[in-house]
């Protein structure tokens, strides 16, 4: 590696991308539009008057206004989950230096599921704040396990090794989940909504439970972003620039796990948001993580909310869980990345 | 000196042949025993004599219904789907020269599942239509994957990644179809998520039986070529094999078997993945292991179903048992492959 390329990389990542303001504006506009659409659309479309009543007149009593109030909490929850998953995806991709990393692809979601389901079945846990911790432990153990298997052997953690390790672990763990659930219909009932991934359970108390984890995760991600930029140049370069790569990896991975574990505990396993959100932002803004990480939160929130709206419209009069929609949107991206990437890096 | 060498090779060959015959016969015997157990065991254990009489068409009160309507179809579904999964699995694994490349992991079963669920819940099709549709969907899935992974240079890693992506999408389709299907169709449709022999009926079986009986001989006959294909494309063609034609026949037959088996029992997890490596370990590499793999597959499904039915307080569908057995092996295999740097 010669000095010139280092310097030019350095320059590249120290300036804000030219189109940043435009992208930020478009994203914020989209976010507002999504939020409004999420309040208005669904199995029953509300009228403007009902929307305004629901939002600004707490005493207004109409069916539509009540629907809007219900949808407000759901929308906020969807936005928070999307943001958390988006940032989590960026972190995991940076830590593993791997474009195909995402909590769902790495099987971390399923790891959280196993712990939560076991907690419900064997420890009689039923409160959200209790199983959030179980989910975090499950997610962390799985992340370590999958990354351990994926990085064995020559060449470290290549995408194909990580994805296979994730898929295999996920398959093993989902058999465990089914085996625990099938004989216990009461657990099954409690967790039907959960198994597929849905933000339908969103309420203000759930949002409040998620909030501290979201804040801790996102703040950590933003703080570590400059160091992660250095890590993207390779471990040697990063060490040369004064980054303690081991500590950095640990902290960032922990933040990623906290974010996706908390979402999985509250909303169930929702896949591919991290993959989608980060790649879209990388595509428009370039590789600078100081920009990409916060913007991934925005794009994740947008993508998850759109998917939720789509699910409500497609599944009407019931609803199609958002996890199903995101798989359908996200999997093609995975395929595309697989096609585009060079053979050697697989 | 030369004669000695030839004699040495010949004796080694005979020895391997003997091992093959021995293993295959034991596997067949085990399968027969498991089939008997499937007929014998249940809520009520009837005397063997009465079961045999019922099987030969005599009306024995109670026994006839339990054996002919419940246990026999279940046994046949398990036996034949296991054989189909096992044979098709090893064909893919040998052809692509990678144990991970099997219908389960690269998404072919998901394609067939999606088509079967669509036909059953939305179109309310007959069995024949469901079978045809699932085969067609399986073939289309293979074709799409082939086209997507073709590119400048073919890589098995890329194929597997694409397969995992396709699988995620197709599984999402299955979930959607189950969601919008009528309430009374859901129990049947749920079978396509795990794979189960519960509720197998005699009238559902003919497509599976016919496919296995017709296609298994073709796969066995071509399996000699399969070991040539294993040597790699160039060696195979220089040994005088029409690689393209052989490959197409093999792929179509294998996909048809997997698809029909999936349409009958649902995607029983990991059987097509496990059968090949187990058979190879038992028989030794360098053989045409299609027959032993088919038998291993049948034993796996029947054994897992017996475990699922009787070992626990609750009846587990067979797919969960094979999942619990197969997934750790997959992880073990991955660790091994990573260590050797094969991925």
C-alpha cells in the first residue's frame, strides 16, 4: 500500500459528500410522507377531518380518530425499529467488513427468538422489559457463534462463509423454536404475532421500552463511525492510524447486537432492513460511515414503514406481517449483491 | 510386477464392491424394519396377524381403518419421499461437487413448496395439477438460478448465495399465501413450512410412487456417469461422456423427484442434505452412491417420524426432528470445510 492512496482515501472520507444536503432533504420529506401515509392508509382509510381530529383534538370522539390514535403509536414504533435495524446493519457490515451482513442473514434474530421463546416457556416471563434482556443475550451469543464459524480457515470471514454459517445456525435454532412451541399452545398463542415479525403490537409503552436501547445503540454507532471508517481501509491501516481494532470491533458489534436484539424482542424477527438501508445509502452517498450510519437510520425507518403500509394494504382486511414484506424486498438485493461481487471475494 | 498391481487393484475393487453390497443390504433391511414399525406402532398395537390380514384386504374391525387408512399411507409417504429426497440430494451434491449444493439449501424445495401452497390454497387444484405445478416451479427455480449464477465465471459460492436469497423470497411467498388462505386450508398449508407425514392419504400418493418408481431407475442408470462428472467437466468429456445431455437428464429427474416429494409431504428439512454425506461415509467415496443415499433418506424420514410420534409426550412433525438432527451436522460440516479452506 503506498502513501498516495492512503492520503487520497483520507481526503475522500474527510469531506461531506456533495449531494448530502439534497439526500437528507429527500429522506426527511419521504419520512414525513411515510408517517402520514402510515396514519391514513390501512384496512380502513381515514378521512382528513378524522386524521386532524385524531392528532390534535384529544376529545374528538369518532371511529376514525380512534384509529388514527392507534396508528400513531404503531407508526412511531415502526420508525424506531427501522432506524435501529438500519444502524445495526451498517455496524455489522463495517465490523465484519462484509457487504452481506444483516442481523437476519447472520441468524442473530433467530438467536434472540430462541432465548425469548425459552424464557416464555420455561421461566414464565411475560413482560417486554424482561424478555428484551433475554433477546440481547441470545443475539450476542449467536453473533459470536456465527462470526466464529464464519471466520475460521483461510481468508477470514468471507461473505459466503458468514452467510452459510448464519443460514445453518438459523435453521438449527428455528427447529429449536418450533420444538419448544409446538407442545405449548399457550406460548404459541402469545408468540404467534412474534414469530413472523410485526410492528402491529406497537404502543407507547413498547416505544418507551425500546427508546433507551435505540439511543445507546445509535449514539455509540455515531461515535465509533470515524474509527470504523479507518477500519474499512484494513486492520493494518487502522492500527497505523491509532485505532485499537479489537476494542472498536467489540464496542460496535455490541451496539449492533443491542439494536437488533431489542427490536427482535419487541417486534419479532424482521429481516433485510439493515442490508437494504445501508446499501441504498452507500449507493447515493458513498462509503463515509459518519454520513452513512445516521442516514441508514433514516432510510431504515422509511423502508420499514413503507413495508408495514404495504403489508397492511396487501393483507387487508387482516394484515401481512412486515417481516414477510421486507424479505420480499430485501432478498432480491442479496441476490443482486451475490451476482455482482467478484468470485474471489466470495 | 504388473500382474501384482492389477491383482491388487482388482482385490481392492472386489472389497469395495463387497462393502457396497453389504451396506446397501443392511440399509434396505433397516428400511424394511422401520416400515414394519410404522405399521405396528400407534395408539393401539394390534397383533401382527391381524395387521397382515388387514393389509391383504380383509375387513378386520378397527384394524383395517387404522392400518390401511392411517398407518400404510404414512409409511409409504415416508418411505418414498425419503428415497426421493436422498437420491435427488446426492445427485446435486455430486454434480456440483459440494455437499452444500442440495435442493434444500439452494432453494429448489422452496420453489416447489410455494407452487404447491398456491395451487392448494388459492386454486384448490387436484393432486395431479399440484404435482405438475410443483415440478414446473422447481425446474423454473433451477433455471433462474442457473441464469443468475452464470455470469463470467461460475462459482458454487455465488450459486449458494443466490439460492439463499431465492429461498428467503419464496418462503415469504409461502407465508403470504398461508395468511390469505381460508381458515380451513391453513392446517394443510402449514405442512409446507416444516414438512410432515401427518394426515397422509392414500389418494395423495400415486404421483409420488409413480415418480420414484419411474425416475429412480433412470438416476441409478446414469449414476455411473455421475461419478465421471465428479471428476470434472473436462475429464468427463474426454472420457467420452456427453456431459450436457447427461446433466440435463439428471437435473430434470432429480428436480422432479424433489418437487413431487415436497408436494406430498412438504419440505422435510435436511433429508436431501444429510442422505448423501451419510451414504458416502458408509460406502466409501468413488462409487455410485445413489441407491444407498436413497435408502439412507428413507431411513432418516421413517426413523425421524417414529421418534417424532412416539418418543415424546407431544407428536412432533417429522420435519422438526430432521431439522434438529440435520442442522448441527450442517454446522459441523461448515466448520470442517472452513478449516480445510474449501469455501
